[in-house]
């Protein structure tokens, strides 16, 4: 690993690209009236901002933290049809989810969304039998037109050969089906970039401290830059509240007496070092409703998730020792003990599902999107899931077009006329990108195979922008930590092109250093030095 003295110093020379500086973005926000101000830069906010900008609207988007800094980067990293929804008879929902899943994987983000085989183990005394699960995975694959193969049942011996970590005691059979997974933070950043390339102005770490009103209608927001304390405001014809777990907090800014509209469910995950290759994920039934996952992800093994009511401060949600114990205990149903040692844990995290208010437990609550309009005309959107985030964006846009008085319809291109499968930036075949990174560059700045593959599957064709940074300064081609594939050029790129403002923005969401347990104090110090070089 580099010594502190050899930290790359390219910081004063930003990479070329679409990302305006922070001061410029604040000025743009403060000195114009926007058609739409989106408050919240998670999956819902970014999707709406992207579609609204494509529709020709003047769009601004702000977030009190980092883009996808809360719920949207704390998911199970799955793009899936929702096998368990078949149990409740939601056949149409599963078919719609499958459609969106395959569009993301084939047309929108093939560089970021990857196929993943799932094993559903059937144990003696388990909540479901082999025949039922076999029929379920067949129906599930049929609803995706068998695009990922035919759901089937295989023998325990075959499953154990592919996944040596699978517990085989009392294992009767294994049902097999196909879905997809992703790095949620990377998909979010690329969606923000897509919105900006379509004309949106965005700013993270900008907290809404109050709403602006004109004749009783919400017409903007007062903001505070959390990084330097500066205050400014944004005027907008319409404001969309897409703040996830904080949606009711903002609704009370509009109307102090607004009744609660949502409830929160906490989902925790644990990430461990892998002791053996995993060719498939495990989806193990816990009871009639819940499944625990063991997922190969970012060269690690990710376990989870929990599902329990949460009533605390959303900013303080975290994976507790009790959560970790529960996750490890549930994983032990189907994963051998030697793969579940606490010594292997590199990271644990928790996020909050935003669910509609109502009776019953959170585990049985519907995972649906709720759109409401407040007395000041502010729209609030909550709920949803990554798989259908594009569809949710289109749904909200259709709602905007139908607002009384034609508030936005005069300037907005109907969503139905927009291209249906607009790709995210960097779209490319990752295998081709990795190959070119290895053969097209000077041998002295050529990435090693693991780094080339990592860049290709996290940036797509934008990897070549990172490679150009290395060509300008070979020190940027060195690994940030010897045990991970990331290189220093990614930090510079995150700073200059991906709105990374803090060490956590880089380590937790622009790279995989935190999930790999590689965000050491020394690494953090170096990353901070490069971030500080922004204004050098």
C-alpha cells in the first residue's frame, strides 16, 4: 500500500464531465424558478427527476444527505420479480416486476444489473414442501417467459456441488430459479447522472429547513448547505416530497396537523468474507411469509434480512447485535457454520422500508407506492422498490400531468411519448469493457484483471474516463487497499463527476471499500486528502 507521502495529487485538475461545482449548483438553484423541485435523492426522487427532465421540465433535486444515502443504499441489492408475492395471488404484480427486471438487465443497465441463480432449499419439517416450491418456481419462471430458464427442482447433491457452503443435513430437495442483483448505490448515482444529462440541477448535503408558500400553496423550499452552513432557497411551481422515512416530517412542514401516512420496517444485513465460491444465492424459507437470503455480492457473502417495526429516528437506524444474532441464526438453517463465523464479518447495515399505514404487522404489509397531495399542493410519494423504480417515476409523472389547472401539462411532454427504455450512462457489455481496459492501454498503466472487471461492472463504458485519469497520473492506478480492486482514480472520479463530498460518500456508496471492511483510518485519511484537493 502507498505511504501517505505518495498520495496522488491530481486533485487540483478535475476530470471533464457533466458535474458542475457545488457553488455553481447552489447559484443555479437560487436564481431560477423550476417547474419541479424534488426533495429527496433516493430511488423515487431520482427516478422522477430523470423522467421529468426527459419530459422537458425544469427540474431541481436536493437531498439532506448523499444521494441514495439512506434507505436506497441499504437494500438487499436484488432486482427481482418477487417470488413470495405468488403466495398471495399477486400474479399480475409478479409479471410486471419481471418485465421491469428484464428491461433493466437487458436495455437500461446491463453493465450494472447481473443475473443470479437462486436455490430454495427444502428441509425436513420446513414450512413448504418440495412439490409446492417446485410448482412455485416453475410458475415464477413462466411469468418471465422463461427468460432465465425453467424453474425446477434439483437434488441436494447437485446443489451442494455448486454451493459448498450449503447445509445438507435433512435437505430433501432444492428448487431453482433465476433473478438479478445489482449494486444499488451505483445504480442510484448513474440515475442521478442521467437526470443531470437530461437537464436537471442537483445538490446533495442540502437540508430543507422550511417550505416557501405563495397564496397558501407550496412554491419552493428554504435550504441549508450542510457542508459550509450557507443558506439559500429554491422557487418551484410544484414540490415533490420523496424523502422516504422522512416523508411525514416534510408533510408536517406543509401542514402541522398532517396525520401520519406511513410506517417503517427495519431491514438489517450482514456482510462476511467468503470462504468458498458461491455459484448461486440461497433463499431459505423461515416461515410462511419470510425468507432469509445468503447472496454472493461484491466478492463477499451478504446475509439478511430482518423485518420489524421501527419507530425511532430514521437517521439513527443501524444493525444491532441482536439483528446480527438473528441474521446469523436464520442463515444457519441452510449455511454451514464455518461460513458464519463472526470473525468473517466485514460490515453490517440497516435500512428502513417505507410502508403504507394500516393495521397488521409490517411483515405482511403491502410493498406499494403511495402518492398523496397535501393542502398546500405538495405531492408526497413513498414506498416502492428498486425493481420497479422506473415504473414509479412514470407513474408520478402521469399524476403530475393530471393536476388540476394544467400546472405542468403545458410544458411537459407526455410520458407515453418518451422512449420506454432509455439506458443509464455507461451502458456497455462489461466483458467487452474489461477486455479493452486490459489491451488498449499502455502496459505501465494497465489495470490488473480484477480491477478491470470491477471497473467494467460498476461504470460500464465510463471506465475509460477513469483509465484516462490513470494515463495522466499513473499513481492513480494503484489500488486503494491491496485486498480490494478499487484504485485511486475512482476517488478523483467520484469527487469530480459523482457528487462525492465526504469520505463516506466515497467509501460506502461510490466504491465497495466499506462493505469489504477496507475503510481503515489510513484509507479514510487519504480519501479525505483527495476530497480536500477539490479546491486546491
